[in-house]
C-alpha cells in the first residue's frame, strides 16, 4: 500500500485516428510517476468503481479491459483499491475489471482528506467523500492477499491460504503459530462485510521470514495496545 508524494496534471492529445475520429485534447493526472488518469474529460463515472485509463484508440470507457479501481473511505482516508466486488463475479469480470499495472505491482493507494480534495479539484466529477462506500473487512483481507509478497497467501481470487513452501522462520518463539494466527485473523475479516477500522502500526512485530533469495521479512499482523491489526506497508493497519 502506498500514498503518492505528488499529484500532478498535464495537457495531452490522444490520437483517435485508428477509430476514425479526430484527435482529442485531454487532461492527464499523475500520481508521482504513474499515469493515474489518461483523459479526465472522457471518464464515465456512475458509481465508485471507475476505469481511470480509457481506451487510447477510441476514448471510450469499457472498450479495452482492465484499469479499474474502486474508491472507498475508512476513517479520515480514501482508498483506491482493486475492484474486488466486481472481479469476484466471475472469470470474465476478473479480466474486465482488472487493476492498473502499478496497483498490481505496488498495491492499493491511500489518500488523506487533503489529497482527495486536491484530486477533486482536478477531477470534479469524482464522488465526494461522504458519498463513497466504506471499506469493508472483506476488502481488507483480499487486499492483504493481493499485496502479500511472492503470492504467499495465494493469488486472488483463490482462497486465502499460506504457501508453506515459502516458510523459513519467525522471530517469535511461537514459530509457525504466528502463521496460523495471521490466517485465522485474515479469514475472519474475509467473512465480514462490516466496515473496516483503520489504525497505524508503528511496531513491526511478529515477523515471518520467507525462503526467498533475499530472505524477505514479512509482517502480516502486528500487536499494539492489546489489539491485533492486519499490517500493510508502510505503517497502515486494520483492526481485527
């Protein structure tokens, strides 16, 4: 999970000659180096699931598959996550509503209220925060699976399960019991459509080391003030 350091815009021109149309002048939005929206003027926004990168051959939303994100809010933050609710519907939907490449690589996005206000100035047609659906526990669990390194929790839309072949060690005396605990908490959240509760996990405890070339450290859960959280990078967590 990540948040952009900079939200910027620039004018561009899309060449639609291959579809028999004239070129179109558009506004493009960037999150850091990533092209977040390639044509503000051509967005079709009917609900909180939006294709932010429209077809560059014709300019129509839905012409080419993928590049969809769902807007959610939790606490003071707005999240841009894969459109899990749509993709869970079936094999066709899994492709049609797939996430942009950078979300596949770097995970979901979170924005502060101030950042979302900045984005609204650039894309006024976006829903106001008060009209956004709340992030659910179910979506948190699926996002944890999505962002887990080396697909150690399986690959969406597979059931969440730990790939034991990747286990190397833990820093806790509890050993593999930490993995069992993490799975129980994730499966509990996955079965709940209740609103998620955000927190921030400054303490990276309960480390699991994966049997990879770099002996990767993974912290799927953290314990803080007597509560357990599903932990995301850099320090976002959700109460279980």
